[in-house]
C-alpha cells in the first residue's frame, strides 16, 4: 500500500477534484471591448473561483467570424492555446502569423499574443494559464504607445 508523504492533517485544506461540462459553464459577462475582448464568447472552465485552483486556469473561447482578442500579455502566468476548429491569425511579439485547427501554441509570460478570426466560420480555442488561477493573478496588459509591431 502506498503512503502519502507530508499528508496535511486537515483534509479540508486539500483542494478536491473538480469536474464540469462545457455546456454547464456560463459565458463570462465582464469582458470589455475597450480592453481587447471583441465579440468573444469566453468561458472559464477551471479556475480559482470554480475549482479552487490557484495555479491553473483552463478556458474555452469561441470567436465568430470577425471576432478577435487584441494583442495583450500576461505578467503572472504562461499561456497555452489549442485551436480546435477554424482558422485566423495569432498575434506575436512582432506581428501576426496564420493559425488553424490543430495548432498548439505556448506563450511564456511577458510575451505578446492574441487571436483574430479572419475566416468565415467560428474559431474554437481551448486555452489556459499556468501559474495563475484567475485573470487577476495572470495579469493583463495591452500595448502602450511606445510598443510597435510590424502589423500596425
């Protein structure tokens, strides 16, 4: 029989497993266009609020044709992105590059990123932040006037 080493005395302090279904998670209502969230349908599937996860957030985003998540960066969390369907362009530190279903992208904290649906069908993204259980913990910054990119 395996024994747990350094098992906490108080089991209430140990987060419990969490499970949900995409269709049971409401769309986030507090995302503002002036902060770069343009016509996006965002769900926070796993985070500190729902699952007690302090170091991981997992989300799902649907971008209808023309929708976009403007270029931004996180100072407190690394981000991964899996393009499940559709195609568009992903923002980078220098410009934009094509992206399509099947792409898996890792963006370490402090690097610019974002996504634009340039196609005629919905883009579905599964994404997450390592090291952050919430948007506040991940940090969120938009480019300033001193930031320049090849696609501007």
